[in-house]
C-alpha cells in the first residue's frame, strides 16, 4: 500500500475500528460501486431497519458516507471528498467484490429505482 502522506493514527484507528464490523465493511464495499438506501441494506443483510440505520449513522458521523435525498428515499454513497478516502479505497481494493448481493436484490425485485 502506497500512501502519499502520513495519516493521523488516532483517526485511522477509529476508521479501522468502524470497519472492523463485518456489516459496516460490507456496506462500504457495496457503496464503492453502488448507491443504496436503508431498505436495500435491510434486505441484503436480513436485519432490522434500526440496526442498519445505526451502522449508516456511524459511517456518516465518521464522514465515510454521505446522504443524497431522492424523493422519499435517502440514498447513501461513499464520501470521496473525505481526506481518508484514498486510504479507505486502497483498503477496500483488497476485498472481494460484493456486487452479487446487489444482483440478488435485483433478482428479488427489491432494488429501489427512483429514475
């Protein structure tokens, strides 16, 4: 991993702690190539809406994801303006793709489309 500048160890430690949770890490990997709403994550992870909202809140509070309102839906995406984004992108590059989860969601007719 080639990092062009040094990063604050305290902040990196907090980011790694957040991403140490499998659900949050998977969310970040999915958001690397997709924009998703809470209800899609509820279906993907087969868990409650409040649980997913808590994961997203933690990622948002850390500045790792951002929200985009489309009508009644709030969609989440990776915050590429975050100063730690290059580090996170590099880290996510080592993980296997999770796009099959989105494909499965589409096959079940559960993918949200606001277009």
